[in-house]
C-alpha cells in the first residue's frame, strides 16, 4: 500500500487507509439517503392509494425537496388529509423524525417536523 494511504501512530503502521472513516461515513449516509427515498416513495404511494393527492417528487430531488419543505412554513402535501384519516405515519414529517433518518436532517428541520406532528395530535406506536 502506498505510504500516503496508511495511517501511522506511535504503535506503528495500522495498515488502515486514512480515508477509510470518511469513506465509510459517506457510504453510510448514501445508504441512509437511499432508504429514505424508498420509504418516502412507499409512503406517498400508500397515501395516493388512500386518495390523498400529492405532487410527484423524483428520486433525484427527494431529499432536497424534503429539506426545503421542513425548512419552510408549510406542511408537506397531504399532511392535513392524512391527519384527518389518522395516517400521519405516511407523512414526510413522520419520516423526518424516524430514528432511521434523523441524521439526514438538521435539528431545526427535525424540530419543525416534530412540532407539526404534535400540533396535529400524532400518536406514536409503541
């Protein structure tokens, strides 16, 4: 292995690439983002089956769109309809506070999602 790719410390050569931790974090975040995109698409599809109208979102713009919605003043598409149906679990806001995806959002975005859910009377399943 070239010397630039090795990590050395006082105990000698660890044979660990210095980029390993950063690369692993990037890969993990990418996987989490892909899982979020799939989960949001599935939730949106289920909501549409229930008759809740939502604007289409492409996979490529899904995370950016979600962050924009959670940074703005309006709730996600179908939020109030889903609330009336008792299905806020299908909302973007519910996904944003799901422990699988919280690392994708800022604290402000997650707090916005949580506040919207609490104000709508969302009850978490145990």
